[in-house]
C-alpha cells in the first residue's frame, strides 16, 4: 500500500469534481500554443520591432492565463504589456482587435490545433475516474473553457462525467471563474451533493484556491507544473504528481456484498471474457494439522472444474500448498506462486489482451490489496477477510461458502444471462438460425437478423449446401409478388422481401483465407443481446491453422430513434502475431428469399439492380428495386478504420457491380494493437415521406449527418431507456430460485423487446399491419393474420396511437374487403385470412407438407372469423383509449361493413329458428372439411357463431356510443337501412350453437356441427411413436390419414371464447342467444378440449395458460412457463429460425398483465381482480387508460395505483367489487 498520506476513505465522500486541462486532458499545451500564436501575431502587429517581446509559453501562460476565464486572461496579459483595447462584444469577428475578438481568434487557433492533433488524456486520471465510478462516486468536469464539451467529445470521455460546468454555462449563469469557487459550487449543485461530501481535483493554483474558498471536503492538487509548495499554500490538502498515487479505500464492512450486488457485477462484465483469479485461502475449507495439506470442499472442486472447462482460472498458491494442483487436475487452471506478479503480467503471459478480458480477483489478505488496485479499471475485486478494517476491493464476501455461491451464480449468468442480457456462451452451427431471429435488431421501420457480419449471402437453393448463417434485412411492409409454375399451375405469392445485406464485413490476414468460424479453433465465444440497450455484442477468441491467436469484439444496433440508421463496430486484436490485414466492407444486393425450406421450390428472386456508386474512399451506396411492387431501396455505408483509437487514412480498393458494392482496405497491425472498423449505414426507400428520392437522401445523410458510432449508440441507448420506462414489466416470485426468477424476467423482457422492434412510433408514418412473425424472417411470408387479437392488449394499454395506426391498415383495405365479399356473393366487407400489401387474400393455393413431401390444397382462407377479430380489436381499443373520433368514422365504418358481410353470409334455418354459418373454418386448422367429403369447410363453428353474435351486438351499440350526428352521418354515407339493423338484432339473439355430452354427461360446447361424431384419437400410441406430435395433421397426412377424422385440435378453438370473454360476458351472450349455459360447466369444457389439443400452434400454450387461471392456477403457471419457451427454446423445432412468433410473445406478457392481475376494461370501468398463482408475488408495470398514465403495483393481497397524469378527467376503477373514482395525480393503496 502507498504512503498513508495518499489514502482517501471513500466512505466520507459522494462526488469528485475534476478540472479539465492538466488533470484529465493534456490540452494545456495546445491551449498554450494557441495563446502564443494569438499574442505573437497581435504583438508583432501592434508593437515596434524593438519593443516586441514574444509571449513566453511558460512564464506568461502560468502567470496570466492558466485557470482563468479567457476574457479575463486576455485582459490581464494585454495590460501587462501596457496596451489598452476595447472590450467589445461576445460575437465580435475574430479579426476584430477587441478583447472579445481576440478571444474568438484564439479559439480558432485552438480548434484548428485540436482537430489536427486530437486530444491526449492522462490515462492514470481516466483509470482513477473508472475506479471511483465503479465504487459509486459521482463525477463532474469543471472548466473555464468554452470548448469543454468538444474536447470531451473528441477524447471520447463525455460519459465519464455526470455533470459539466464550463465557460459557456458560467457565462449563462453570470458567475465568476477561478479563483472564486462558484463554478465548483455549481457542479456540486448539479450533482445534488453537499460541498463537504465533494473532492476537488485541480492542477492550477487558482483552481486549488477556489476549492479552499468553497470549503470543499477535500482538495487534491496535481503537481504537473512543479509548484507543489504553492499548491499546498493555496489550500490543497493532498498534493500528488499523478492521480495513480491516490489510494481510495473503504471500510471493509461497508463494501457492497457481491451476492447482493450480483447484477452490478454482471453489468460491469459487458461482453468481455471472464477470468477468475483466486487467492488459495478463499477456496480452502481447512488445513490438516501437521501435514499442512489443504482441503477443498467437493462442491468447490466441482465448481472450479466446471468453470475451467470454458474459462481460465488462476490460483495464487504458496509453495507449501503445492499439493492443491493434484486436487484439481484441470488444464485450464493455472497455478501462480509469485505474488509480485500482477494480473496484467499474467494476462500477457497467457497471450490475452487485457482490454478484452474481465478479471475477477477474490482474495483475503493484505498482499491482495496491491492486486485489487491494479485490476480495478479492467475488472472486479472481492475481499473475503472482514478482519481487515479497510480495503481497495469493490465488493466483499464473508465466507468460503459465499465464494462458492458467487461462482455458481456467475457460471449460470455467463451461460444464460440474467435480467437484461440474453447470452449464448458457445458457437452452435445448428442453432445459429434460431439465434439470428432472437438476436435480430429493429425499430419498427426495418429489422436486421442477428447474423454474423462475415456470413456470405446464400447463393444456392440446396439446404445441404447453404451456409450456417442467414443474413436478412426486412422492411416493414416491404412486400413483392412473384409467380411460380407448380404442378402445371401458375401460382402467385406475395412475400416479405429480404432486402440488401448491409452487415457484410469480413477480414483476413493477407496470406490466409477470409475469416470464418468453421475454419478456426474457437478458444472463447460469447454472443449477448443487451435487451435494455438494444445492442448485440459478440466476442470471439480463436486460433487459426498457423497458431495465430486473435480476439474479435463486435457491437451492432439498429437505431431506435433515427429509424433510417444502423451501425456495426468491430475490433480486431492480434495476440501473438503481427502482419497485414485486409478488410472488406460491402452491401450485397444478390440476396434472395431462402429463409424457409418449405418455399425453396418457389420463385425467390425479388430484387433487381438500379444503381451503385462510390461516394468517396470510405462511402458507398447501393440502390435496388423490387421487381413487381417497384419499391426502391437505397442503402449507404461509410466505413472508417481506426488503429489504437486513431482514424487511419487508407486508400480503398473499390469493387462495383450492379447488385453488389464493396470497399477493401489493407493495413499493417502490430502484436497487441487494436484495429477498429466502424460501419455506419442508412436506409431509405421510395415510400418514405419528406424526401425527394431515396438515393439522394442516403447520399445527403452520409455527407452531412453521419457522426461517430459512439455518438449514435449513445442516443440509441437513450431512446431505449425511454421506451423501457413505459413498457417494462417487473415480476417478483415466491419461493423460487433467484436464477429461475431472473430467467423468467429476462424472457419477458426479451419478448417485450421484440414486440417493440416490430412496431414503434415509427409505425405511425407507415402503412403496415401486424405480421404474425414480426419483421424478423420469411415465415408466413410476412403476412398479417388475426394475431392482433392477442397482440393489441399490450399496445392498447401503453401506446394506443400505435394500435390506431395498425387498425388504419384495415380501414385502408376496406374497399378490397368489399370486393372480396362481392366476389363470393355477399354484401359488406370480408377481410382475408392472410393479408399483405393490398388487402387481397394472400393465402397460398397449395402448401407443402414437409413430412410427406406432398403439395396439398390450402383451405385456410375459409377462416372468416378474422373479421370478428377486427371488430373485437376496434371495440377493445375504444374501451381503453376512449377514442370516440376513431370509432365514429373509421372504426364504425369497418364494424358496419363487417356486420353486413355476416348478415349476408349467414343462412336462416326456419326449422330451428336459428342463423347458421356454413362452410367456414374455425381457429383450429386440423379441421378444414368433413370426413369423406370433398367440399372444404365445416358448419356452425361455435367460436365463429358466438363471435358473430358479438359483432352484431356491437354494431347495434354504435348508435348509442358515438355522437348522434356522427351516427346519422355514418348511416347516410353507407346507406344503412333500418331493416338491416333489425336483421342484426335478430342475429345477435339467434346464432346457432351446438352442444353435446361428454362421457360424464357434462354439457360441452361442440366445436362445430357433427363434431361429436368424430373418432377419439389414440394419443398414447402416437406419443410413443413420435418424438413430437404438435403437427399431427402432417403426421397423419403422411400416413394417408387425416386430422379431419378425429376429435383433435391444433390450438384453442372453443377455448378462445374463454380467453376473449369473462364468465359473466359469456353467460350474457349465451342468455341473449337463448341458451341456458351453466357457468359451472366452463371447467369441464376447458378440460375436455385441453385433453384433445396437440398444441401445434405457437399460440396454444399462452391461450391455455390464460384460461386455466381461474380453473387451475398451478396448471396455468406450468402452461405459462411452457409458453415462455415457445421461441426461446424453439419448442416447435425449427420454426423460430424462420421468424419469431409475435402473438405467442405478446400472449406471455399479457398473462402477467391481464390474466393474473384480472385487468379488464369494460363498460367504461377499469377492473382489477388479482388471481395470482402461488408462485407469483408481485407484478409492476405502467399502463395508459383514458388519458391517465397509471403506475400499477399489484400483489396477491394488495393493489397500489398511482395516476401520473396532472390534468384530465377522473376514471372509474373497480378493485374486486369496490368501485373508486381516481383523479389525476392521486393514488389508491388497498388491501384485498
């Protein structure tokens, strides 16, 4: 430990205020040179030759300039030369000979030098700042310079400070500079820290004097100018040559506990490779008397063995305990005898670049303190000896047992991620497709799959020859139609188009091949998605065939705020070699739609070339066009090369083809040097508003708007931070392992993340619907189905304006829906089962069964129930938002036209005085026709008929909900007759529902007419025969059988009624229809259909978890956990790689948001009625209801609600059965 006089007890302080020049940055010499250029120029011009005395860069600078505001500095120096000039005005031109003019002239000199030479920092100060920030202290930069912000930006250290007070802010506040204390006092005020709890760090005498005058808790003088005595005299409590001499120590007992602060430890690791360093004492459980042989617990042996399989472990050991090597004989554990060798030396010996490694050192003695000090900038130090009064460590553990617990948690977190990190700890070629979907990045405007940048575009249709990766970029609503000849028929399909690949970035050592993971020995691999920041990280340490060790670090984002922009940053560090590297940065328009194996026989070429051009040596643009929809897509990229954080000007070899453009760079790199490659891109299309032409806009963005990757990244992270304030859902569980809780919480956040990437505020400017698989891949061709019915509740309660935009997608296609209805002889509007660009029916005519290899007719277009979902969605949006204007015009028109369609499709059966709907399909796709019949469709699907009764009732309610004049206008516009309303009223009371008895004589709602006559299925036999029976329809068709023959379901059909409606609502509908449905039979209906469902749809688990909430909470919780695995574990075996399942994700969130909390908006009342499974302790989230932002904190026995809105109308809330009016700004806190 250093001299005691340089010890600072961190417990006494909360913040440190740093001067800029001379403490943090070495701009003093640049400033001094700029002052000299100014004054020498001025003095030569304004004094005689014989009286001219040049500005003395040491004597004059220290006496008149250093530490003072610039105007005061000029005035003092000019007066010292017996010259008097006018003060002037702040905006005086730099050639005007006033104090202000000279000041501006000096600033010009300074900025020119700054841009030319860059900014050098004192690394010891940066290390010191990193250390104290890790230990929880706030930091501020305090400077008289008006260029402070620019200097910090050029040096890339802005983020190291929580507050800034500079010459600009001083001028605005009209406060005096040093030696007065006011700028330091202002910094303390900004940090909200008392002066006694602040440390001032200064190198100037006037700065130290200011610290003393301000009565700050501690003033540190940094003696850069050999004026130690003067610094001490003017008030410095401590004077050091450099901040590396300061030892920040804390009371050991007050250090944060490493287990309690575990999330903080994980956040510090980021994407680096962890190495564990252990003092042997922390792993020894006891020492046998006499033999002095250490004993290690079996648990510790197991932990270290597991850890060492993937990570490097170093144990500092004394000679007398050398037998420990035999106890844990693992190759990846290194034993170190010399305590004088520090961690950085060890990393060097292991050929590992310290900037790429995150060391965690756990020690227990005084000898460890020197190591704690050395690793604190790069890693984490933990002390296990509470007998030491003070320590430099960041955290503490109290026993060997806690060390075991910490290491176990660390293994789990590194392999799986926690809270906000989704991690893959190894490279798995067969799983890369799934990972690319789950690590996709987007912003609602476009989405890019998380493919490796070095991945080549597939150039073949053969699945056996295709690459491990599948790069894909998809534009929201970016559809195109192509035709294919199949089975002697010409069929046309509309696809979500795979746009040009902007990620392309590869490298090679000049005597080798282009880097590919499959060609090297991977020593370390980690891919992590930072869910909170929206950033994808990748770390690889590998060895090539020539035994060259290299580390690659990559970071990418698609900007959450600047919707056209994205970025990729790559760092390459040779560990044991030097040589020449070639880099290729490209934009590839040769892509095709090859993301779904089932579609391989279909035409997949959607793009044709338009233009490509190199803008300069580092910038290029590629423009393509879809070959049918004629959407122009222009993508531009700028690639900058850095060596050791400095931009390197390199010539590029420019490659230009019609559909591919690239720039190749070559550079020499030394051992241990880091090469940085920054690739920024922007993407515009011909559909964008507010632009002239896409190529021109891309060019303008590159030339005028591109800054640095780090600046864009910062604003991107800020945008995500604001999103999470509204959309996060926090979960607390009872009696469940912390790691399991963290996994569930992480998965929920991952699913929210993907929902927010599929739609955002950027969606407000785009004419798009809600695709079932997001914009993450090519499954279902990017089409819109009925999934909105499950997704919209997430949006309705948080961003209803996005819901409105997505509903407008339906309104804009109302005319196409009326054409479709007319085509089949119906009135009104019939929306398609699958919708794309225009709203026509996009359901394919034929679909492939991959089990049998046969192409079969696709009858799913008969799922007319999508029209009832649209009405349900409109009504739910109105209930939550209170948006009468939308309902009065757009929504009302859709509802009326859909009601007309059902009125004309339904057939009246005089015999039983009921309306029937024939030849349709329900949500269950296992039944598209009756056994032994050729005509597709089934009759009187219960779900469809019940929903039609609901639609008719809502259509009738319109006249009582919207303003009278709006109702009359709608009637007139649509030529709506009273005779139509009368038929709707009759249908709302007379839809046919079929019932049958189960074996226990319970009354069961029949899924459709004649359902009870179908065969029971031999579930046990097929479960034994097949690993996975989720897609029984495909299995049976392969056997020349059919799912139509059996009482089996792919997903919820009848059960959807229990998902969409409460028991009371269902009873009301049944009662209106004239059926005496007993609510007590609901559990038997649920049980009946759950036992007959294969869960072949991704929606099944979430829907079933929801409906089980009231019947069987334990089963609901089990089903909820199963639903969470839909995409994270790809439980449908291969579908996630083709695109995420957006509704399944939303359904999982909605179980927490609405099902378990009993949250419901009905009859202008917000209802909360918690029904938590025993494992759920609390759910916390924000919602927006009727213009109120509400903070909800709901547990099993307590509900807390706070209105965060200052002014609006009160709302009515019902908790259990108690009704309360909540006014703006008020709160409710109720035990239940």
